[in-house]
C-alpha cells in the first residue's frame, strides 16, 4: 500500500530508529505491512520524498514496486523497472553493492527509468535486500533534489534492508513449513484411510475363516484375533469421525470398544453389568491403540475365567485425570487368580502375558490385584486433556443378558 504524505525531518538517531523497527519486524507476520512500515521509516529518517521496495522477478528480468512511500496506487504493485542497466536499482542488483546517485542527470553508469523521470527524482540511493539464501530485491530512497547521501545514510538504508531480508526469510520458511504440514497431513490421512481399509479386509478374512472352522479351539483363537483387530479398527474410525491425526479421546474410544466387546454376539448365557465412568483424556494415537488392546485382553480374560460358568458378573472401568496423569482402572468381580498362576500367566504367551508386553510399550505404571476379583490400574505419565470433568459412560449400570 502506498503512502502519499510528505517527507518528515531527518531522525537524529538512525540506530535507535533501526532498533525500534527491528522489534516490530520480529513480531509482524504480514509482510506487505512490514514493507510499507519500512518505507515510511526510511522516508522520515532520511527526509526524502519517495521510498520503494522493489521485488526481483528473475523470469522477467525486472523489478516490481512491491511497497512504497509517496508513490500513487498506480505505481505500488504495478510499476516495473529493468533489473539491469536500465535503472539504478537494476545496477545495484547486478553489482550486489549499494549504489548512490546524488544527481541522476549526470549519471553515466546506468539509465534513469521513466518512473523516476515522471516523478522528477534527481537523487537515489539503492541497497540489496538479501538473506543468506535468497535475493529478494532492492530498497531504494529517492529525492527530488540533488543531495549527498552520506555513508551513514547508506548504512542506515542497508541496515533496514537487512532487517527486511530476515523478516522475509522467516516468512518464507513459515509458509514452507505450513505447506509441508498440509502435505504431511494429507499423506497421514491417506495412510490412515488405507490402514482402516486393510484392517477391514483382515476382519473380513477372519470372519470367513471362522465360518469355515469346526474346531472349538480354532474358533476361540480366531475370535480373540478378531477382537484385537476390532480394537485397532475402532481407533481409525474414531480418528476419521473426529478429524484428528495425532490424539484420541480415550473416553469415546473406550465407550465404543467396551460396547462392542460386550455385544450379544460375543457373550452367551450370562448377564454382565458394566460400571464405567470416564474423564475426557486425549492421548497419542499409538498409546490409544495399546490401551485398546489391553482393555480387550482384560475383558476377554474376564469372560473366560472370571465369569466362566457364572450367570452374571460385573466389570468396572474408570478413567481419571489428576495433575496431568491419566489413570485407567479395570476390574472384575470374579474369584481372582492364584499368585502362582498369575506369575506364570504374565510371563507366558497368554492374554495376561500380552497385557504385560503392551504395558511396557506405553511405559505405564501398572498395579495388579488378584484376590477377590482381578483389577489392573494403569497410570500414564503424561496426557493432554480437553476436559477434566467425568462423563458417565452410556453403558454404565446397564444389564446385558445374552442368550
């Protein structure tokens, strides 16, 4: 955007002006606004009528006026000058050195472009806007009277150009990182979508195998495998429905998982009462998947041992958050597990052994209680949460009779 106000008086302390502008350059995120402010600062500090930032267009071998002070709207964003000997700015760009022309009427090194002639510019000072990686363009101060731009003026102009170069480079890197983040997000969503499809395919294959199997042992093994795949598939479903990529709400996930594990298709001939209360706790996707498998194995073990031969049973599941730590407690009201049997089971290839391996993967603190029922309390060291108030699970307190 162009500024049309006249030049101010020369600032008594150019270094102080640069220092103040440096602070502003470090906070502004709008590059166009920053360029305009830089033009105003230079005009007021040097006492010139016109200042402009020219962006280099390599493919066109031209410089376009990107921001300015004193110029009309027909110039800023529109006017171009040659990026060679056709202008003092072009000469500065080609030589990579500051170019001072105290009287353009006597200048022999380059031509005076029509833009400067039309605005009766007599003197011009040009410096390069360049970072360690890119040349952005040229910073130019123009006066309508012959004048002597001093070495101090040149250093001031170059200092302002250097601040602009740093800010522009930071903005470019920020945009580049944002593009990479968007690309990675698209890629991750595609990978999650494919993972969901693959899990569904595996689930279908397991169901086909179960339909063809006659052996009770094979049916049990396939049933366990199907439950594990189902626990993982819920993760991808929850991520897709919530539009998430990195974290999952455990309360929603566990509600869905427990509802599926306690469905009529999974248990027959028993009344299972579930008591559950979950706080909202968002944890990493990978951690959620491990927790889902742990819950699956605990419930499967309870169905096989705690409630085996019983007409009814009770499962308890709670999720709490305190001081940044998330604690999940699972319990059944079965007869419990003898100590020697428990130690052997957790060291072997049973469901309890798998639970132990999964606990190690998420570096959780685990406390088992195996007398008068079996319970497991898992404490995760860190977890982000959106809400800390507990939410009653819609399955809580519901009697489910499976025939």
